[in-house]
C-alpha cells in the first residue's frame, strides 16, 4: 500500500509518496482501509519542523481518517468487517491503510459521508471541546472566532448557532467576507479592523464571553483583551509562526517571543480563564468519544454540517498543502485515498 511521508524538514515539494507494508495486527487493534484523511494546519507546521509533538523525521502525518474496517484483533468483538468508521490515528493518517487501537475507532452511520466523517474529529472535536466542554457556552453568549473561514472556524460557528449563541464575531481576510457572513457571523477584516475595538463596541464595552485563537504570539493578548470579566480564551494553534510554505525561523522566533505569559493574579482579578487545547495530545479517549457522539447527534439533527472546501487525490498532497498555506480554503480540506475515487 502507499502512504505519504515527510522525509525531512522542507516545503511542500519535499513530500514523498512511498510503498509500505503494515505490521501484523495486535489483539486490540483494527485495520482500516482509508477513504478520506483530513488535512490540518498542524500538519503543515510539522513539515516545517515547527511542531513540538511530531515524531522524528521521516514520518507520516495525519490525525484523522474515515474508511472501512478490513480486519480486527481477537479481542475486538464489537465491530465487523466492512463497517464504516472514523479512526483517530494521532499520526500516520495520510495512508491507504492504517492500524489503530480499537479505542480510537468510532462507527459512523450510512447517513454520514466519508467526507463529513473525516472533517469532524479534529475541527469539530476541537471547537466542541473549547466552546462546550471547557467554555460551557450558554444561549445568548458572545464569541470571537479567529480564522473564521477555516476548518475549526466554520465548525465553531455552527456549534455556536446550534447552542444558541448570540453575537458571533469572525475574523478573516476581506475576500472571505461574504462567506463568513453566510455562516451567521459578524465579519471583521483581520488586516484592516481592530477586532478588540469591534468586540467592545458590539458588547457595550464589556467584551465577549469566549474567544478562540489559533494565531498565538502577540495576537493572543489582544484576544485576551477582547474578553469581558469572566471571559474564556482558548489557544489551539500558532499560525503566526507559519506565514507561508517556506519555513521562517524569524517568524517562529517572533511568535514564541511575543506569546504572553499570563499573570494568575491579574486573571483572578478579572475572572478570566485561558485554556490550551491540543486534541492530538488528549489522553482521555472517553472525553473525545463523547464529543464525537454528541456531534454525530447534532449532525443527524441537521444542526451542524461540515463544510468541505475541497477533496484532493492523495498524490496531490503538496498542492493541497500549498492551497492551505495560501489561506485559500473555506472549510475543511481532505485527501482522497479511496480505492475507487469515491
């Protein structure tokens, strides 16, 4: 079978596709024939060597896939061959076949497509974990969403609406204004507008209840300042370290240097909270399984629907990543590993 590898630190042109043979199944594992693999911004950071939790080079990226069960170990008795599933791979998802622990497998109904299934775990799982599990979003709450046209941004907007949020503010580049507004958000031009001022003006000077920030660096403190007393800030990325497809150590250094160190006493005085979120590093699989179960119900009820920007055949992975580097995507970008190009 074929898989994608990052052989070394580099640009998209460094990506390779190689032949590979999987190891034998352990008794608690499941082999999945991959149909779709999700691309996340973290995958791009890993390729540039700017993501602290990735394996040593060479390695295969990919947190999430959808596909069908090929085989399963003798201690796995709740699944069947041919069953449609989501698999949380951690790493290794950019592959025609994957082997994962059965605890990281979630069955999907026939009503959910492979595209929708592969778009859910990281983007919707992250948004749900931040806004609902940690943030306790309530009807009428106000939320600031950065990178509002991206995978997590579009998921967050739909989750906010599903739970009755009031004001939803989304930042993005000007060409994405109409798209962001179509999702029910108040658009803020990330290059021209002061989002802190906008948040204050739209909330009678109080600020928003929650903010989600995948940018980091000095941007993070501005998001913190956009919160009201009692507000919650969720940090889940560092896109400012990756301004384009070429690694910039200056940009990475500036991101780390400018990322604020929050003072617990100041946080106590303002009743503000700061959460760091990395779903790929979460050890408690039960929490994530519950998230996916809740999200599946919301999807079946028609309250959320993953927005798929595009699906690229896996041998076009370099072009797909360049597309994301250039901030062109509106929603989730997927890789197609299906045997029949479904």
